[in-house]
């Protein structure tokens, strides 16, 4: 269904609408150190405005939920939900639901040092407690470094019962079967959504795109997949833009687009 028709359906049925967005690269520019990321101006305000008008609004991120809440400065009474660790964690109105980490994460943590011995000094590990992300963005040759490390990281993940999931200059070791598609389906069931819009920028967002496609094909929802493609980034996965119904030029454009929808609903 073309984007204009989905937006028209959203305007006609706000209570049946669900907007879900990725964080890094979608609401916030990609930065060298994940801890330095901040949402662009107006991002949280746009989501809060939409949350007062739609059936559901959520941030779906690979980051821990508490970290998204802190960085985005969401208050305990916010109408925006946060699904962290690709849906393993759920934060809503100040309450966090979070399982214990998979045992394999601790084993992988202990073995990573040996795998990364001799790697470029710019390679770093982001310990997310429930998963481990190996970033090569800071390396002299990030693409080559990622390619060189990938076989060993895949072998480690397989040995400890995790999966190695690639992204933009990153490979993350995380529990199997955890992805943004499953998180989005949970949101759709939770909100009984009839119109679903998902915004993302990376390979980790493709399962959410696939969920939108499947739900729309079944007639369950009207769905719209939005790719946030910053032309200044040199590591954009082409598959994301190719799979999308709408392509926006980076986080600033994405927030302007969301703010426009909020204004139309007001």
C-alpha cells in the first residue's frame, strides 16, 4: 500500500495506529562511541505528541531499555514505550521488565579477549549485559577488520548458544531468535494496531520490515516501512533503502516527518 494511503488510514483511525522507531541512526545520528549518541532536536517531543494521539508509540532498539530511557530523557509518565535488546526488555511508564542474561553471554565475554588479541586498537567491545557488540568503526580499516573478525565471532556465538548478527561496522553476539520483527509483532498484538509504521536504518531493522510486510499481506494491518538513510554515512546497508516504502535523508528528516504526522493529527 503506497505511503499516502497508509498515512490517510492513520489519520482516519488514530486509535488503531502504531508508530515504532529504531534509535541509533534513526532518531540519533551514528557516532563513534554509542554512549555519545543523543536524539536530534524535537525527536522525543514528536514521539510524545504521537503517543497522545495514537494507539501506540515505541522505540525498538538494540540498546538496553534503561539506556534509551536515560539518553532520550523519557519521564516515568511518558506515553512512549521502549523495547530494549531487540525486544528482550520492555520499559513502560517507569516499569522495566527484563529477563536474566543468557548463560552464553558470560562465556562469550570471557573468551572475547583471546579473539580480539592482535585486532586493531580501534576495535572495541560494547558490553550490553544481555549481549556483546564488537564495533570496528574506530579501526583504521573498519570494513576489513569486521570481515576478518566475523568467522571467529560466528564460531564463538555458535559454541555458546548465541547468534552473531552483523550491523553497521558491528557484530553483536546475542540470544538466538531475538529480533525487532518479534518485538514489533508483540506491539501489534498489545495495541491491536490496524495501521503500523516502522522507521529504521540498519540490517537489524530488516526483521521489523519483514513483519510489516507479512502483517500487511495477511490483511491484518496497513503497513509502511520507512528507511532513514543519512547521505553523509558511508556504511549504509543498501538492503534497507531497497526494502522500504519511503526513504528519508537521515534523523533530522525523520523527526521532521514524524512531527508532520503529529501536526496532522492534532
